[in-house]
């Protein structure tokens, strides 16, 4: 049954003000619009108030207050999410973690770091790099997304193919529970077998089980070298086939990105900085990086990869021969999402399948598109079998968009499941994918998840209306 | 409040017989003793019956029956556990997974395998090796432990330091729930952000949330080469100090094992096969392995490691120069546990701390031992900060053993916590460590875990009396 949430009374407003301080609390429409949207389509839901707490104690007080009064609390990182996870769809309070922006400790003895969740991914990466260390998870939005948001969805990025996603680097979390209690979920250790793993339960739970206030990350030594190549293909499915062959040859690249022609073309146009010719016969490209400490090994790997690419029908390979060229190529890849967004109304699906099933997924997406009359631009982390399918509204009527498209998306997700995959690899379910959860899970399994939610948050005040359709 | 379990009636016996078949059901004392013990101390708890189902459907039927009748069901792998996780302490039914011993599929296209949980770890390793693939988790008991048991505790082993524990290789699990429903916890994908991660919740839950009936593992390419060295130290704390230095130098060995003098001496005596001189001045040894595809890189790493060892005061390093010598050294390491067990009544603690805190942990263990008058033999996975502390009864009186020892163990675990660690890295909590859980977690956090248990298993029939002290 859907929960009814209370509106804030003037007393509640007053109490919130006392807890966080007047200057850290916003009620003006302009700010509420900012705190009521993220990067998901053009969705906006206005909260009644946005607060920016500065201490764990304040968060505990806020949550206790809202828990007593049944007021919705939507925790928010940097608002770069693509599934509507940070949208306050039940109004109430938006709790922004923007003041939790400190790297508290980089422990070079243990190769660990303790950070606050509002720290921006890229800033953290750069700080640990200065000490010869490496924090690999690198979503396309790394320049603006927060580490707390990364935990909410177990975000990936290009490097996940070799180094894993956010989950693989989280050792321990400080979490404020819905009743205001503060726990540490685990220990600062590389191995852990001490009761149910609450750390791993929290990662990917999209702010519905608790509010993360400190993170202990594992770090690894920074690889000394990397090499980057761009590989064009006439045939997109051949590009996907080539991906699997590389891994089967025993090579694990540090990035293995796929882009359809439109994706790269739109991105070049959008970023406007890169002068790069896309030949008319190219229909897809792979961006492949290898990294490590021994340049001769990397050169050797690149040669093998080039051979495999040619066997799969690639055109001439471009090796990035300077830091500038590498940055330019990465910039094109990272800007694809924004470029698509600027081009048309669209919907992005975060499909994921076992790596070798990628050609079948791509073919299926195109066939389903043809059936329902929509165009898609596909790109993503091919090495992980993670394909971002951007469905373009273009000239489609609102009626087709609203009524037929969900049928097409349903078929795409059914295909993912049939191929051993699922409906989100790294963007999460949030608001916009929850209606598709029943494709993947039977009702009793969804109910298990709802019941876990109830254990942590009996009044369902934390990020309500996400992940599951309400029952 | 502690749950009361029902004894089996003759009707229940009859139904179980109909479900699994008479030849797969045991009630004779000799067999029940076998199914009522594991490798934890000398503990035995007799179940009323042991059954060996052969299909998922049978397990579903058994669980449904026991759930209706409130009969305890303890799922059992190969019985090699060290925390009493497989002991049927509430009697009832032992459900042995020994007939679930098939490798169902090794998918060389996707580098995945689907296996049943009763498959022995070493057999699985050897099968994937034949295809050039690698499943790294390798507990000391790999020759006899089952993959299902490994999942129950997220078992590690020497290779965890480079490759992670069981958790890091589990993609998806088929699980029979307490009500008999069968679910797949996730998808066969490398990335996953589709609701609460039930796969990761199940791993390490010690058979208390469901019964794993199929496992989809991630595999990786098999490294082509490895090198092994044995490094003696006069001073055990110096050996621990040397461990941290290797990782800080940017090298990640594929094994970094620590053994106190007694551990290696007892093991050599116990296995009786290896002729190897332990010099009188050696008090600890490190067994260090590097692996990879490029021998020159490995040689280079070994040189650097040797240098670091010497800087930390090592004596002359022995390089294993043949497969036989490697096997002999590994055999010594793997047999330490059995050797200690054969030597005296003992208790094993599975302490784990951040890697660089290992010298402090070792010193603390010895100081606490001196205070309470007990001797300990320590060994384990130093690269992971995971130290197995074997407390030896020797000449201690039963009174000291029963009354004072728990105080000493409590102090050791308090030290682990103070150092950022916890009370189990890979053995789990099971029966024997549950009374110490309150050192690590506040009561409301333990209650959270109990409530999660209740979601999955409202009648608390699955492996009851484990992980938490009953409330």
C-alpha cells in the first residue's frame, strides 16, 4: 500500500532551521527546482524544502524529526543520476550532501581513504593520484558526480572492465539509519566474513536504506602507463564480436568502449573542439585502452588487440600518440551522453548482458526499434556487456512516445533477461525503471526487497517511491 | 526470543523419505555423527536425520515441509568449516548438498561457469584450468571444501590478496527460500545495479537466508607463470612490517603468507614429507608468490621484493626452483591448520585488520597471551591483514581454558576493532564466534541483521542458532 506523507508544518520548518542553520536551508522556487531535478530526461519534482546539513549529528536529527512526522527525505549527491534516483517525488525534504565534501584521510600505509560522500569523483581521483594511488571507478560524469551518488548506484565507468565498479572499492560505510542511529556497516579490511554484509547491501540501494555519511575506500597502486587506440568498423555487430575475442585471448584492457557512428558524430559536433574525420563507411568504433607498469607488455598487448580487430573486420586503427590526443578521444567518449541529450528528447536504457551476447543485444535493439519505429543511438562499456541505448524522440508523436515506446522498452528488457542480463548495469532503477522490474523479478522476490526496505525504514521516509512500484 | 523447534514425527520421516528416496536418507548414529560435525574443534551435534537431495525441486519440498512444521534445517557442504557453521545445533534435518556435485557449464565465450554448490573447490579449479581459465579463491582446504561452503563464508585463501575472495567471483545464485520458492538473486553480468543486491547479501550469510542450489561464477584468464619464495625472519614483527612495504612499492603478489616458527615446524613434522631445515634463529617466515604472463616482469618483481625483505631484516631467501619445490612449500602452508589441530586441543580465531596494522595485532595477541597465560601459534594471509590465531590448550587447566580464555579472546577482538578490523575475515561467525559479535556491533545493528533474517526466514528454520545470539 502506498504511504501517505505529511507536509511540513511551520513548526517542522522551524526545527529544521534550528538543526541546519538558516543559511543552509532553501525554500525559494528557483533553488527548489534545482534540488528537484537531476540529469534524467527533463523531470522536476519540487520538494518543500532543501537542507544542506554540515554534520552527521545534524543528519541524525533531521531524519529523526522526519521519521516521527512521516515526512519524505530524499538524499541527494550532485544530481547527475540518469534514473531519477535523486528526484523528491513525494515532496518533503531534500537532504543535499554538498557540504560533506572533504577527503578526511588518505592512508598510504594501508592504501585506503576515508572520504565524505559529497566529494566529486574526479577531485578524489586527482588527490590520490598525487600519492601514486588509484581509485578506478570513473563514470562519464566524473567531473561533476559525487562519490555518494556513485555508491547509491554502484556506478561503473570505462575502467570497470578491468577494475570493477564502485562496489569493489567500498570497504566500510558510516550510515545514518531512518531512526537516526548511526552505524558503521563493516570494517576497514580487505576480507570480511562477520555477519550479513551490510556494506554490500547498502551499495546500490539508492538512498532507500540509509544515508551514507562517510566512506572508506580501498585504493590500489597507480599504473604507470597506458595506451589508447580507436578502432573503426563498417559493421557494428562485428565490433561487438571483436570485443569478446580480446578477452578470450587472455587480455583485459582497462577500457573497451563501443560507440555507434551517431554517438561519436554527435559528440564531436557537440563538444566542437575535436577535428576528427569519421569516414562515411564507418558505422561503429571501439575505444580501447590498456594500462600497466611495463610499456613493452602494453605494446605487445596492443599488437595482439590490433590483430584481433583486423580479424574481425576493422578498418585502419588510430593509436593516440600524445596525452592531448588521448584526452581528446576520451572527451568525445565522455560527452556522448550530453550530446545525445542536447540533440533531442530521448530515453536512456542501461542494458547489460554477458559480454559475448552483446552482438545479439545490439541486433535485437535495432530490430525492436524497427518494429516500433524508433531510432536508437547505442554506446557504452562493451567490455562489460553494458550498452547504453538512447532512444531518440525525433519526429515521433507524443502518442507513440508515451504509448508504444514502453512496449518497445519492455521487449528490449525481455531480451536482456533472455540473454542472461538485466535492466541496469550502473544507472540504477530510481524512478524511471521501476515499472520494468517485474520483467526481471517475480513478485515474491520484489516483496523480499520491499521487506528489506521495511527493516531499515519502517515508515518508508527515505527516498520513497524508488526502485519498487509501491504495493 | 529463542524459537522452539519441533521434533520429526513418523509422518515427517515418511514424507522426507518419499521426497529424497530411502537410499538418500540416514538415521544411523554413525552417519549422523558425521553429518553432525565439521572441522571446528571437536564439536558434534546430532541431527535427527540427514538427507541428500538430488534436485532443486526436492530441496524446495523439504524446506516447505520443515517450514510448515517448524523443523530446523541445517544445510551442509563438505563440512570443512572452522566456525561451526554447518553444525545442526537445534537437531532436526541436516540437508547435505553432496549430490549437487556437477559443473553444469563452463562458458568460454563469456568466461563464466555455472556449477552446483557441492562441487569441490580444487576439482573446479582444475577443470577451468584445462580451458586456460582461472577461478582464484583457494582456501587451505581446497582439496575437500565445497564451493557452496565457500559462498556461505565468502572464503578466501592465499590468492585473495591479489584476486579477492569468493564474493568477487559470484555473479548470480539460484536459491531456495525458506518457503520453498526458488529465485535467481541477480544476473549473469559483470555489472549490476538492479535493486538490492541479493547476491551479495546471500554470500557470507552462512546458510541462514536460503539454500544455494546453483552458482554462476566469473572466471578470468589463467596467468601463465608464477614464482615462489620463502623468506625467513628472526623477528616476527619485522616480517609483518615487510608485508606492508611490498604493497606500498606498488607490487601486488598473488600470495603473501605469514607463518610463525611453530606453524611451519609443526606442519613439516605433521606432513612428514618435506626435508627442510628451519634455522634456530628464525622466528617467522613469509611465503610470497607472484604471478602473471610475463616472466621478465615477475623476475623483476621478485628482485624488488627481495630487496624490501632484506631492508626489513630478512635472512637468506629461498627461491623455489621447480614445480616440486613449489608444491612442497605450498603443502607445508596448507597443512598448518591440520598440524595444529593434531598437536593439541586449540581454538582458532580468524582475526583481520588493515594490512599495515598487522605488526600491532601480532604484538597484541602475544601480550594478551602472556597476560592470560596461553600460547598461540599464528599464521595466515598477511597481505590481507588476516591472521589466524591458534590458541593452544597444551597444559592449561579446563578451568582456565573455559573461564579465562574467553576474556583473552575478547581482548584480542577488541584490539582488532580498535585497529579498524573485525573478528572474522574468512571463516565466518557460525556457532563459535557469535558471542563476540557484540564487541563489533551495537545491539541495534545486530537487531537489523536479525530482522533481515526474519524477512527471508520468518520461522527461523534455516541453520538456526548461527551468527547471532538468539534474542
